[in-house]
């Protein structure tokens, strides 16, 4: 029987990334405009069929 390798993120890695995002937000590297653009881009990438049908995924908070 073949076993599949499933990559996983350790708890320490997750905590490291969360602290990094918080520090980047606090120091101004990440702001609301960047978050809006990233969310819009991810929606457009994953739902590209709807983009072709004319759906607008530009997020405005």
C-alpha cells in the first residue's frame, strides 16, 4: 500500500507566521489597501470563470 505525503505546518511555524504578520501590519508593511488587493486577486484567480462572465471582484471595505 502506498502512503501519501501530506505536508503540514507545525504549531511553531504557525505562531511564527502570525507574529510576522502582526509585526508587518504594525510597522506599516501591510495595510488595508494591500489586503483588499490580495483578496480581490485571490477571488479572481479561484473564480476566474465568473470573471469571464463579468463579475467584478474588487473589494471595497
